[in-house]
C-alpha cells in the first residue's frame, strides 16, 4: 500500500538533490547555506518520524537561523538561453503545457479512484491520504512524460527545481511552520480564549451571526498568522464547533470546508503569506512588493461575502 510516508520520502529525496547540487554550485557565494538548508529539510522529510521531538525542534531552529541570517543565496544552475527557449516553445507549441495539465487531471482522477482499488483485499493507497498520494503520483507521471517528450538532460528537472526553490528561499517552508504554529495555539487554549471574547462582545445568538463571525474571523486570523491552516484550529475551537455545530446543529464537514475557503480570502490580503504574495512579486521583479496584494484584495472581499452566504445556506440544511 502506498502511504503518506512514501510521499515524504520522495519529497525528502528531492530536497536532498537540491542540497547536493547546491554544494556543487561554485557560482553561488552562499552555496553552503543553501546546502545546509535543503539538506536539513531533506532530513526532516526522510527521518523526521525517527528523530524525536528534541531533535526535530533543533532542526527547525537551525532552519530558522539559516533563513533569518540570510545565509542563503540564489544558485546559478546551467540552463538554456532565452533564444533556445523561444525556439523550443515555437517548435513544441501548446504541447509544452501537457505535463503541467496532467497534474490536476491525474490528481482528481486518482482521488476519485485510488481509494477504491484493492489488490488481494488491501487498498493500493491509504484511503485517508488518497488526495496527497494522487498528487504525488500525478507529479511523477508528469515528470516522466516531460522527460520522454522533450528529452532534456537527466538532471535538468532537479536543477530547475533547485533554481525555483532558491528564488523562493526560506519562505518555502512557511505553510508547514504556520500550520504547526496553529496546532500549538490550539493546544495552548487560544481558541477557548478567543471564543469567550467573541461570545462576550459579539451578538452571536443567531445562526447567521455565528457563520459571519466564523468566516470573518478565519479571514482576519489568517491575515495575522499568514496561513489558513494556522487559523483553522483556533477559530474552529472558538466559534465553529461550540456555536455552529453544537448550539445551532450545523454540519461540521460543510463548516470546515467553507471555513478554510474563508481563511484563504485572508491569505490574498496579507504580506504574512510571503510565499504567496511577496515571493511572486520578487520573482516577477515588480517595483511594488505589495502589488500582488493590492490587486487581490477586492477579489478576497468578494469571495468572503460569497463564502458567508454559501455557508449559511448549506451548513444548517444538510445536518
């Protein structure tokens, strides 16, 4: 059976490749910092479950220090020239997008089918993690198709992945770090404190008020934390479960799904989500590093309103 751990091993192998190629990149003055960062991240994915809490904590601190002290730089892997890329784009036409389009198609197909396929009575993929496993398999298939179709050098995929990862830098681990921070906040009882404040100062006696407070709270807390996964356990413990589910009898699955979408509306409007908003501005070399956020804010507000209406229409109907 394919497990989530197998996906972690594959991801760890990728980061290990980044580390090795960074070590060989003498054109990067900070190659040892890059090597250490990607190497430690590889160790986390490959051996994190065996290291123990203390070792994993020290590993995270080391990653933070490497990122915070600007020990990383952008590598200079060998690549094609702009003229070569233009010529190849003209030669291949729209088929150049085939590998990228395969990923979402195969992920959805795998999500709908892998959990139901068994060999000898055992499922071929962990039914609880079928979406992430499908995504990993889809990426693998797309990679093989790209290599067979375009025939680049064998190491080109890893080298280009390293180039992009170097440009993103330490922000690449923000989602995991902030999700872990949300879990820490939940264990520390922050959700209960926020819930007591909300019920004391907000008029939450009506089902719609609870939905509005939950969705808006998800967006605002995401803006503070930088990640909806960090906001989710706090706001769900504060408002979602005690009010929407227990007091008014709402459906927890619908609440959670639309609640996360509400949090993502906050992601569109905060510089704390650096990997989504600040890094793209840097990659595109925009003069205003907040340009992406400014464009996204109206969309975020409109989507948040839609999510509030949608949750109120559905969460109490299918309980």
